[in-house]
């Protein structure tokens, strides 16, 4: 009886060990004890960055499936995803490898996508996007540290050592060689500032004399007013020029009207002919200008008129007409 109970106990412990081994294998293989139900999707990456079979597939931080298989497909890595049957993934969703913790564990993160996009069919390929690998970042940081160290060494050599004594040595030598000149320059600057402070010279008066400052501001104001007047004059002149170009006004007519120009030429020609006739003594006006006898006859006539007027004052009204006629004719 005891042997029988002992045999049953050994059998039970053996079956319990087999069950524990099976549960452990399934847990490590798929994340669940029983085979996961759902549909599969395909994702391709240049580098899985440590993503393993059994890692979670998450959306918005929520587990929606698992990685069931990893394999090579040509020059890329291909993984098979098993998604829970009640989860629909939009066609424009993107999958990327994300870090789950600082210990190095990873998972596959899937974006939500747009609500208007059609869901992916079972067996379809989901869009992927490569992420930054921490190993690459650490390697770049190490390279950056080496470069910074090289730059620091070069700066140290430039400032303190190397051929030529470094930057500080060159500055020290420059100061030592030009010490007297620098002292003289500083002294001159002190004298100039003292004169300005005492009001000597134009700059000193400008700094210390408020009256000169006010006069300068007034001059600047007058210059501004003159500039304004000049702009107004130029604007008016431009307006006049535009009117002349358009043939408006007397000057525009003279410049651009051919008929007016022709008439002016005829007038000038007539004036020239008239002046020539006057100079030649032709016509009544020409004779008045050139013939002295007409002038003398006019003077004689005026003298006779004067005598007649004088005689009229001594004669009566009746004889006045006869005296005037006798005096004139």
C-alpha cells in the first residue's frame, strides 16, 4: 500500500515538473502559456537593434501583440508580428524599435495612424522607421570626446607653447617692444581728454558749451528746412518739365508745337525785314528815323504854331482864325 502511494506521488511530481517545463517554454517563446490568437503583419528594418522574439508590440504604450519570428530577408531584417484580433492598425501607421528600459530591453512601438485610413489586412507589410541606436550615440559621443581633446590640446599649444612661444608669449613680446609707444599714446589720450574736459578746442566747446550745442542743433534744423525747400523746388521744377514735355503752356507750345515754331520764325523774319527797311530809311517811319529834314520841318512847324498861339492872345475871336491861317500857311 505504501509502495503504491509512493509511486503515485513520484508520478504526480514528474507530471508537475513536465507542466512547469512546458509553461516556462511557452512563456519564454510567446509571452503566453497558450498559443496567441490574432493575425500577422510583416515589418522590415535595416537593423533590429536588439529586438527579440517574444518582445511586445505596443500602441500608445498598450500591448497589442508580440514578435513571433525574426529572420533575414535579403539585406534587411524581417519580423513577423502577431496582433490581437480585435485591434485594427491603420494603413498609415508606422512601426519603430523603442527602448523599454535602461537595462536594454526593447519593444516594437506602432503609431496610431489617422482614423480615416483603411486598416491593414492580415499578412500585409506595415511601414517602418529606423530609430537612433544607443550604441551609435555612445560611439559618436566617444568620437566627439576625442575631437574635443584634440582641440583642447591645440588651444593649449597655441596659448602656452609650441614654436614661437605661443600666443601669450607673442603678446608679451609685443607689449615689451612697443611699451614706450603705448605709454606715449596713453599720455596723448590723457591730454586730449583733459582739453575736452576743460572746454578747449571745437570738440571741447561742443561738449561743454550748451550754447554752441543749441546753435549746432539750430543749424541742423535750418539745413533740414533748406533740404525740404530744395525738395519742393525740385518737385515743382519736375512738374514744369513734365508740362513742357506734354506740350502744355507757352513754353511747351514753343518747344513741341511745330506750327507755333513756324509762326515764330515768320515773325522773326518780318521783324528783321522791318528793321532793315527802317535802317535803310524806307517808309514814313524809316524817313522819320533817318531823314533830318523832316525833323527840322517839324520843328519849324512847331515854332509857327507857337507864334500863332501868341498872336491869338492879342487878337479878337474873329481875326484869330485869319491870323492862325496866315501864320501857318
